[in-house]
C-alpha cells in the first residue's frame, strides 16, 4: 500500500511545538516509517506532490501571505491539524488579549498591520493539539489514531483532575491565581506540579465554568484579573461543552 503523504508546516511562531516533536527522537522516527514525509522546512524536506493525506500546521496567521499559504495547504490536504496554542487560538488564550484584532505597523515588504489569528479563522481544522508548547505524547497519540483511521479527541477533563491524581496541593488554597479549574488537561499538570500557576495555554476545558472560578477567586481573596471578566462575556459565564 502507498504510504500516507504528510506535510509539516510553520506559520508565525517560535517553532517550540515542532521542537517538541523532534524531541520524541526514536519514537517519531519509528512512526515516520509508516508515512512519507513530503514537506517540512525545519527538516529540509521538499518533495513534489499534488495531494496530502495529513497536513500539520504550527503557528498563527500573521500576514496575507500566510493566509494564502494556509488556504493552499487546506485545498491540498485531506486532514489538517492545528498544532499548538498559536495555531489553535492565535496565541490569544495565553496572552489573554481577547479584544486584540490588529495593530498598525510599518515594516519591510509593505506590511502595514500586525495580527495573530488561529487557523480556523480562515480554513476548516479537523483536529487540534493544544498546549504551549504541545505535549509530545499528545502528538504521538494523534498520529497513531490518524494512521489507524480513528478519531483523535483531546483530553475532556481539566488540569485540576490531573493535580488530584498527582496529590498536588491546590494553588488556589495558597492564594495563587491558577486557571487549572477551567483549562483543558492532558499536560500532566506540569506547571502546578512544579509550583507554577496554570496560565491556560491549552484553552478551555469542555466543562469550563468561568463564573465558578471567579467566585472561587473572590472567596479566597484573589484579585480577579480583567481577562476573566472578558472571558465570561465571550463564553457566557457558564459551561461550555
């Protein structure tokens, strides 16, 4: 059988998510034996092809040129995967700047505005791998399930669920403004386990309740950041499924 053709592309980003993929080393090399990698700038691969079975795209759309490139990738691909927070949210959830649309600039090549948009603002995205950066095991699971013809589904639970499994002391009880209760899990609660608050880089959990988190902050004497009030407006305050 002909191997599935795979392309890995970068929009505007630090490429930290692709570094996470490369960090898989022998695991990713073993998996790549099952596919034909036909396009990947980071690895210096550029073959001739008409269609892709899987396109993996990292980074946010920050220019008209990238928008055109993304649309071309979508047209040539059966499956398109958004890899990492920039591709999934345009970096917005991490930056907490929901009101940001674009800013005027005067840069080379006639660039007059700066923006950072998620891929699905312009094209249909089939699957999302969340995180800043992504978790390597998430990427492996995605790849395996796509090759087996299965539906990849990100973790439905929140970061708090993973903290409980690790017997972590709750940072909210310490007065630290952690976003674990509303943030999609799957990262192994790496930040809270290291004593750092969750900043929400994986986006909203399926059962995220912003009203409840604001109430928890208030009861514990934690100042409610402005972005939480704005997020409440965005999702209606309650649950999002």
